[in-house]
């Protein structure tokens, strides 16, 4: 898990107030290879997700602020999106926010012959995450994984089976706005920066 760069810290100081004014949460910010990825979400515990109009407004405001402040020299691509069904976990805050969900972690180095750990995220602090892995005999083992050992990590979306007819009204799972609706657009700003707005598809409840 990489440390935040000086440019990312500057970008945080510019983008955080914009996102907060829209009553949203800056879930992630990553600048690498000429691409600035900004991921925004509703605050933890919110019943719904970001709609397309709110995401578009957030993109316009961020783009305008970056054009005005010009924190990144030269050309770059701006991508603003909602997290999606399976969320990338890059920081301790990400892990702490997703406690109680299924996660998949790929380690930098093989531990006991296993490079990947998949299970229930049961705890997370500033140094490590604890993942509960179920064995073949329904026994569980808790793995404490220090963040520096993690190469990649994400939440794992688990589909819920539809209730059988006659139970709970026979209703099937319905989609919610948890992750917004997919929308892509690219344009050139007055400062010749490429701007792309990527929203994700709505997630089932």
C-alpha cells in the first residue's frame, strides 16, 4: 500500500471541501501515470448511493477548481466515479469502513504457501486488517494482515438468492442506487486537460 504523494495531498486539500459541500464522502484519490482518479460516495451508513446528476455536478466543480488552481503540470486525465460493487481497498480507512464485508486480499509475499486470503473482514485498525477464513469443516481462522504486506485488496460482492415463491411475497432482489448509473463522457478543458466522468452501474440491494 503506497504512501500518499505531495501532489495527492495538494489535490486532497482542493477536492475535499467540494465533496463535503455536496454532502458526499471522498472515498479515494489516486494520481499516477497522468491519470487522476477521484472516487466519491455517500457517507457511511447512508441508505442510498450517488445519482447521475450529483456525480455530474461533482465532476464539474472538481474540474473547475483544478483548472483554476492548476495543481498538476501538463496534460492529465480526470476520472470521477462512484466505488462500484467491488471496492478497491488501499488505505486503513477503506478497510475500517468495510468491516463486516467479504474481502479478497493478495499478498506481496507468500504466507504459509497462500498468496491470496479471502474471507470476512472482522476488524481493521491503523496497522492491519483481520480476515476470518472458513475452513472445509466450517472451522474459522482469523488472519491478521499488516497493510505493508498487501499488494491488492477489494471487497467481494455476494449475490443474494431470490426468495422462493410464497416467501416474503415472492419478490426478487431489486437494484438500488448504491453505486449510481454508468455514464461516460470525455471532453477537453480550456487548459487542455482530458476529463472523463465514469459512474458505475446500480448495485442490487
